[in-house]
C-alpha cells in the first residue's frame, strides 16, 4: 500500500498502461489472449506457430515428430512449473490491488474486453512462461534469427503478424499481458526466464534416429 514500494510502482504501471493503450497495444493484448473458449489456448498458439514453420520448411515426418515432441514436452513442463510457482507465491492480481489501493472503480476488462483476469494467482505469467519455453526450443531447432509470419489468428479476424525471431514473438506475447492488465511486468519478464530454464532440460534430451 506504500506508494514508494515496488509493488505499488508495478501496479501503477499496469494502471496507467491500460488507461492509455494505443490501438496497437490493445490489438496485441487481444492477439495473444488465447482465450480457452475461443482458441486453442496459449500452448495451442505455440504449437500452431511450430506447425506453420514445419510447413514452410517442408519438414520430413521425422523432423516434424521431433519438433512436436520437444515443443509438446516443454509446454507441459512449463505449465506444471508455472502453476506450482503461482500457488507457492500466491501473488495478488493487478486488478485486485488497483481496486483496493489505487482506484476502486478501475476495470481493465471494460477497456480490453474480451481479455479478462483469470481466477488464479498472478506470479509468474503462464503466457510468458510457455512462450519463453517454446521460443527457446524453436530457436534451438530453426535458429535464433528465424523470421516467420504467424497466421494462426486469421480465423478470429486478426491480420497476420511477422516476427524477426521466435523470441520477438515471445516478448510480444509477454508484453501483451501487461497491456491486458493481467500481469505485472516482473511476472512477464521472470516468466520468460522460467521458460528458458525449463527448455534447457528439454534441449538436452537425446532422441534416437529412425532406422
């Protein structure tokens, strides 16, 4: 509650960011929302990116199998680790903190609809953790500077988005949660870091080649 505290400063950043969203920032919040009732969810979005790249590369069955195996495993591990951390730290969500200590009438959803705050602890960001994990694996396979165009959200009315790298997309996915009023910046940045750590274990797995 202390205005000079780091917690207050982070909440204030969320508050002022959402209040002053640019059209691009609002579109970004919606683009990466990956609502479970409308989309294949955040891990589904990452798998859709992998699928698009595999098609672009005309990957063989063996190559595709390894990509799906590594990405699938890292996404599963990312969410297990993320949810373990969420209920360990049990951090209050920005909307709750802001309504309690900054502006009782504040409602991010009224600005970012249909992006809404989910009913579980804030830290770390699940979107950021899985995006960082997937980006690390895909970068290890296809390269750190692999440019691609994501068309997975076209069916929802979004224009395709082109990224200079998988990490370019992952950082945008993390930022989207700040724009949506869902997470503090630290949860996004440290979620990305957590994803990298988890992916390190999956990168080390040795797969057998087919006969």
